[in-house]
């Protein structure tokens, strides 16, 4: 959820559920999930190929392994879902690292 809290250095999953409301299917090999700005919290990569076909009206769940920063504070990051260089939607990450 937006603004969730974690202890510093806690691992978590950023999870987004998106729906293809466009007029074309999302084809395997053309869809990317890409980090674009904000606090880097991802633990693996800045860009991922989405290897799932999504028909018009279909839904897709995207998950990225992350870790809260080591210092208490509020952090945000922006990711995008894009196809052939065209941004389909922006996917935010908003957390707060709180010292217990």
C-alpha cells in the first residue's frame, strides 16, 4: 500500500497489479518494467523484460524485490511499464523507513 512503513534495511516486494485497457495485446518480448527515478531500493536490476502475454482487458501482477534504505525517512521511486519505448503507465513506490 501507498506509504507503508518498514524498519531500515528490511526486504520487501513492490507489487503492482495492472490492467491492459489498450486496444492491443501486450506481446512477450516487447514489454518492459523499468526504474526511472527516485530512491533506488531494488535489489536485482533496473529493468526487467516482462515475459507474459496480456490480452486486451487482461491483468498482470508485477513484483520487484526491494530493500528499505538504511536511514529512517520517507522514500519514493518511479517505475514505468513500457512497450517499444512507449510508456503505458507509471508505477510508484512510496515507503517510510522507521526506526523501531
